[in-house]
C-alpha cells in the first residue's frame, strides 16, 4: 500500500481555456482517446465559470509525466486566431436556422469555428478559428473571402415590398414552411419576411440583390395569379371505380396532377351515405380553368371499362393454361386490366374484364382469338380413322402393361380405341412365391397378366379407332400395321425345360427373365399352369434365339443339380416312416425263437445290402492307383476289430468310416448288450451342407 501511494502523483497543467474544446473534442471523443492511451490517469478540467486554468492530472507517477508531456505537445501544435465580423453580416453568415454556418463547418472539418454572442453595445462580433496552423490558415482565407462576398451582397441588396392578400399567407407556411423553404433554396441568400399574423397587413418584405428580388417577385406573382384563378370542379365517377384509380399508391392520379398542376380529391372510402348515394361518386378537381379541362379529359380516359366476354365454361381451363401460366402471360402483357374467371363451382360462361378502355378491348379480342383458335384446333383433332385387324394382334398393340399403346398415344398425340366387347387375350407369366413345403427350395410361381401374344387366337376381327390430327393418325396407323407385319415375321421355337425350375429362371418379380430377354432381344413365354415343360422363345433373329436357348439350357442344368438331394431326403423319410410302423407292429406280436433267428439273419442281410459306400472321388487322376489300396485298408481295419479279443474297448479311429458316421454319410456302428457283436446300421440323416443356409422367401 505504501509503495502504491508513493508512486501516485498529482500535477496541475496550465492550459489556456480556448484550447479546451480542441482537447475535449466533439462529445468528448478526443479526451476519451487521451484517457485510453493513459489508463491510470484521471484528467479533471476546471469549472467553466472558474478563474483557474489548471488541468489536474492524477495517477501513476510515470504516466502523469508522460500524459503531461503529451498534452503540452498537443497544445503547441494548436493554433488559434480571431476574425471580426460586422453585426450586419451576422444573419447572412449564420443563415436560417444556422444552415449557412453549418455548411461552412462541413467544408472545414479540421478547424473549430466559434462565434461569440451578439452584444448590442458592440458593432462587431469575434469569430475564433482553432486547429493546426496549416488548417487554420486555409480556413481563414476561405472565411475572409466568404465575408467579403456577403458584404458586397449586402451593399447591393435592396428592400422591396410586394402586396400579397393575407388569405394566401398561410399557404407559404403549410407543410412545415415547405413553399417558403423551396423559394429560399432556389434563390439563395434571399430574405422573405411576412408581417405578423395579428397585423392583417398585405405587405411582404423582400431583401436581397436587385436581380434576385426581381426573380422572386415574378415567381410570387405567378403563384398568386394561379391561386386567384383557381377553381374547384366536381365530376361524377362511379364509386366502384375509385379503388382502381387510387390503386398502386395513386400511380394513375399523380401523373395527371403533376402534368396539369391540379389537385384531385376523392371522397372518403368509408363515407357511404345511403340517403345521398350520389355524393360517393363526386370527385373534385382544383386548379386553373384551362388546366382543369385538360385534367378532366385525362382522368376520364383513366376510368376503367367493364366488359363481360361470353366463352363456354369448358374452354376456360384452356384459356387459363397449366397452373394458370396463360393467364399470367396475359396479365404481364396487359398489367392495367383485371381479368376475373368464374369459380369452379359456377357454370357461368362470362369472363369479366376491368381496366382502361384500350387495353380492355385488346384483352377481349385476345381471348376471343384464343377461343376461335381452340375451336379450329379441336375440329382438327377430331379426325377419326378406323381400320380392322385380327383379334389375335390385340395384345400386341396393347403391349405389356399397356406400354405399347400408351407410347403410341403419347408419340402421336392421339386417342386409340379398340372397338369390341371382348377382353384382350393375355398371356400369364409365373412369378416366384413362397412354397408351403419347407423341404423344397424351388420357388413356386403365380401367374400375372402379360399383354404379349399367346397361342390362343380368336377368329373374329376387331376395329381400331384413332382420333386426333389427320396426319398423325395416319402415321399412327402405319406404325400399328408395321408392328403387325414385324410380328408375322417373328420366329418361335419350343424347348423343354423342367417345370420345377421355371421360377428360378424367372426370378423375383420376373427380373431375371426380363434381363435375359433384354440381353438376347427375344421374348420368352412360360406355361401359365407351371406344370408343362414347354417354353417358347420368340424373336426375329435366329442367332439371338439360338443363343438364348443355349443360355436357358445351361441355367436348367445348373439348377437341376440341387433337386436329387431333396428327392433322396423325401425317399429316405418315407422309408424310415414305413420301418417305424413295421417295428410298432412287431412289438405287438410275441415272436418265437425260430422267428427271432430268422429275423436276425434277414436284418443282417438287409443291413449289408443297405450299406452306403464311403464317399470318394471316382476317375480322379490322383485316385486311379489308390482306389484298391483304400478299400483294402478299410477291410483290414474292420477285420482287426472283429477278431480282436478286446471287443468294444478300442478308441474310435478316424480312419474307420464306421466310427465317424458324419464322414460315412449316415453309416454308424452299434453293439449288442453283451458287447459280443458289432452291428452296422444306417441312420437316416440329412447330409451336411456346408455354407450359409438358404432362406425361404
């Protein structure tokens, strides 16, 4: 604490009060800069009415010394001079509401201009300029020249009175002296002084140069003449049009008022008097007589014209366009016209137009022309073309999922109808579905409609009706006949593919089949009942058909490899079930000793016959010389086990297929209760399948 107190210091710096504004700045900005530079310094200025000129600096010893030197250097850089100004020139220098002196300060931002108060005992005022010496010298030269011009203007100025009726005095002071300020800004240093309101005088003082007074006087005379000759004329405009004329911020009325120097006043919108309905239609125009007549003609042209165009309701959607795009284009072309179509719930044919007469007539003609054009186009689109074809080609024209006929309609912009009461002949394509049999991995199929041709034919002919433009209808007919002609030249070949794998070839949703047809550019037809093996391949190129058939046969060969395993499992399941029923039947009977012996011999012979051979690769290059050795080795192991005195006490041998039934595909060994004899039996088990299990879809 003692160290802090010993480092503090208070110093009084003597500064001339005339420099205080330069140090403090506008709203204390410069003083804040000094304080931000020296954070630990308190700067206190003396009171305004005091006689002291000491500025107190208090804070850290080093900072006080630095701040003191900084302010002293700043004072040295400041420069101040005084200029005398005659009291006669003071009003001209200051201007109205200080506008002239403010303009001078904006032109000299680096110099502070202070003007002393007016003293009636003195003839001159002092103007002090503070700032850097260079800036002050420039400001002094400019100010001296300006005062000189004011003095010359004052010497050449004269006082002249003009007579203006007191009833017009208030017009100069309306809207915050708008007219009076405009005159003073237009004619520069000009004094226009009106008499006091209590005086009821008609004399207005004009003070300035002779040339400027003449210009101002001429302008005032014209204004007074306009006001004297101004009248108000009432014209009748239906009240329902007032909103239109005043729309868009008065963009229709303001140009007329400005061009003809008139004032147009509409009645209040909410002032609707039922007893005097005519008052709502009165519009007042104020101005000179000749100007009112011109403004009235222009205003009558702006009154909107109301028309109703009779066009059938069913055509309105065409005139509106998609999402109203035709109506938007019409509004962009004629922005001053309001176009109103009847609502959808209405059946009216009238389209109401409201706007300026010329544009409204143009919109009316435009709508009529569009309607007539639509009628002509509708007549042209109503051309009908009929021709017969054989009924067997009906599904060819319709195409898969009506794709062919829809493409023709879109391509030629026509409507195609097949005129008969018979349903189209359709082919069915099997699609994969889940089977209820869990032991069967093949996918079953349900038929779906396929509008391609089948072998079924109908003897009766059908008629094709095409409605549209004549040229496009003829082209559409030619393309249909070409489709039929191309179909007649197609080649159809029949092959046999196991019906159990049809669903595997077709795939989910027919995706695999569609890809095959796309790759070979052919059409493939499977039977609808999923029981026949007959498959038809249809195309126009023999090479593509042959390639597709080869591909289908390869797929059949691959898919058929899974079927034997499942067949074997089903057979073994049925055999085991039959054996179980036989065992149950035997248990109900009491066998004799001779029967037991005979049954034992029969079981041994049956087991020996049902033994499943060990799995081995036949005709393999590496197994040709080892086949006999492998069989001899297995036989040797069995004999050693059979003739050994320690029956049933050997550890399992992995080389013996009987010890490991999983490697022998169901072969296993069992012993009697006394362990005197080893029996070989076959267990009906499902073969182990390696890899991820198949999922039933």
